[in-house]
C-alpha cells in the first residue's frame, strides 16, 4: 500500500489482489466536511480539466487543419487527387488504431503526466513538418506518423479523468474534455480564415503557414502540460517539476478517499496490464456493443468534417469565407452537447441521451440527402449546420456509458483504448465515403450515412433494453432478499453482470460482509 508522507495515510493500493478495499482495511467513513471536499474538487477542476481540454484542443487543431488546407489548393499544390487524399486520411486513422493499445499500456505504466506531455511534443512536431510535404508519398507518410503520435492521447485523457473523479461526476467531465475537441474543430476553421490570408507570405502558400503555426502552438502547450499536469494520486507531481506539490496532503487525502468510497476497485491499480485483464475486457459483450455504436457514430462524421468547408464552398461561397461558415454549427454544438451531458449526468439518463443524439444525427443526413435535390444554398447550409450540431457529441456520452460498466482500472484503461480504436477504425471507412465520382451532391455518401447511423440507434436501444432487464432482475433479487429478513445478499453477481448496473447508480457502495441462509461464513456483496 502506497501512502503519502505526513499525517494523512491514503488507502491507495498498487497490489494485485482482489477485494483491495477489504485487504487494506478501508473504512467507509467521510472524515471531512463537505466544504473541504468542494474546495479540493474545485481545485482539481481548475487544474486537471483545462490541461486535458487544452491537449485535446491541440490534437484537433493538428488533425483537422487539413480540411481547411484543401480549400487553399492544397491537393493541387502537392499533386494528389481526392481519392488519394482519402487514402491519406485512412492512414491517419490506421496509425491511431495500430498504436492505440500500446500507447495506453505505456501511459498506464509511466503515468499520464509524462506520457500525455510527450505526446503533445511528438504530434506537434509532426504537424509542423506537414508544411514541407510536396508529394503523395510525403503526404501519406506524414498522415501515418501523425496518427501514430496522436494514438492513445484521447483514451489516456479519459482514463485519467476516471481515476480522479467519481462515477456520477464522469459524464460532465468527459463532455468538458470533449469540449476541447469541439472548440478545436470550430476554432481551427476560424483560425484558418485568418491564417490562409497569409497566402504568398515568404513565397509560401497559406496552407504552409497553417501547419507551421498550429504545430508550434501545440509544442508550446506541451510545455504547459509538463509543468502543471500531475501523474496520479501516487505521484501527484508534474513532469517538469517533480518536487512541486500541486495539492496539499489533506486535499489529496480527501480526493483519493472519496474516489475509493465511490468505487473501491479503483484502488486496485497494478504496475502493468496483464493477460487476464485483456480477457476480461475483450470477453465483455457490452464493450463490443459500445464499440460498434462508436463506429456507427464516428464514421459518417469523420468524412463530413473533412469535407464540410469544401461542401460550403460548393454552395457558392468564397474559399476563405467557407472556412468561417463551416465553423458555425460546431460552435452551436458546444452548448447543445453540454445540455445533453447535464441530462445524462444529473438525471442518470446514459442510454437515453446516446439514443437521442444518434437519432438527431440520423435526421441530419436525411436532411442533407433531401436538400441535395433543392437548388437553395440556404437550405443546404442549414443541413451542414444541423449535421455539425448533432454529429459527434453522442460519442463522449457513449464513452461515459461504457466506462461505467468497468469494474477496475485495468479494464477501464483497455475499454477506453478499445472505444477510441473503434472511433478511428470508423475513420478508415469514413474517409472513403466522399469520393470524386459522387461529388458535388454526394447522394451515395449521405444514403450510406443514414443506414449506418440507423444501425447505431438500434444497437444503443438494444443496450438500453439489456440495462433495464438487468436492473429489474437485480431489484427483484434484492426485494426477495429483503422479504426473507437477511441483512445482505449477493445481488449484483459477476463483474460482467454488474457492469450494466453501474450506469444506473446501483453499484456505488463498498463491498460489505453478509450472510446467506444457513451459512455463517462472510461473503462479499459484489465480486471485485
């Protein structure tokens, strides 16, 4: 058991046994005032959330600036066709998919402070050197390298949030984290509107300066993370200032203890992720359903985001104006996504918000498909706005829903990697939806998107029905136990069965000893 120096001993386990809470003699009592917890959590919010959101903002700037570059004759300048450009986008997603889990395993071993900081330096450098590509080969190579260096950052950030916050606090923080993605998408287009005016400066095209300025900004933000992002409760210090105490001992004690009160399994972190963890995560069918939901949601939107400025340009707007207009829906998405996140978190409506979001996204592509036949650029632009508003925020909501089914930090780390791999696998097929032989109306692309998103809505509904059935079964068992007069009974069953009940707030208590009929031996209320 690792302890912080000083008065407060924090029950953080790095051992490998099960039932860590009982092994370390953890007492389910809150020996602090609510005001102390609120103050410590506020400090955590002001430190962790802006840094992770800033990192995601930089990632999206570097990943998405290519969409703005193509309105500035990028493809013509380096000599690639639209279909070849799509292959480059596939290589980006492939690099992320191939290195997602290895990257997350490194993060799990060395800590998020060190690894996420290093990643900003790496993909910031690759993004900067995109400015010097001059052929199809260099384009493919830089996109693949960017995917490799970005791999693991998003699941690493999500996993970091899950270690610092309780289950009921997670959805809102995940949405704030994804605010960096949304704000990055929107801001990139507005920034591009300004930066592309530098076309011809120093004898370079505007897209050259787009890559250079955004890449250098990312590297500078890596310095910020290095000085302020802590690793974990066990090592609560930033990478570049290993002796700097970001929290007091009392604050760390409260922050860590409240996490273990909410979910004792978070105290069972091991030094590395072993084979049993892989088997546990990959054999959980609910994880695969959430992964498929992600693939249905992200594939259509990945292609649409890439070509949104070009679509607006086809409506008759100027090249630079198109980048600015393509940011409007992304800015509207931010308050809408916060509203859905609030409903998900406050009213514990995980599945309902995912289903609603996917349904709105499906409607968006129905509108796009209809508006392609109407020669009115106002209606067509409305279709773009609606698609951007409702296109992506179901993804973080689905991630939160999925993470609440995990029973320990190992499974959670792998689950995060799995779902982000699914998101980027979706990018592989999504990159080829918008092809030269289908432009400018993209009838085929919009039809495929409608079918794929309809499948996503169906899968989310199936998962919600499973959740309802599981909860009712557990409630029936609990009611039966109460009628017999026993103090406690094993209601939640195996870890897999218990997964569904997490999202309904059923499994928040610590494992407690109980008795069953005729057996005086203590049993654990829920498998850990």
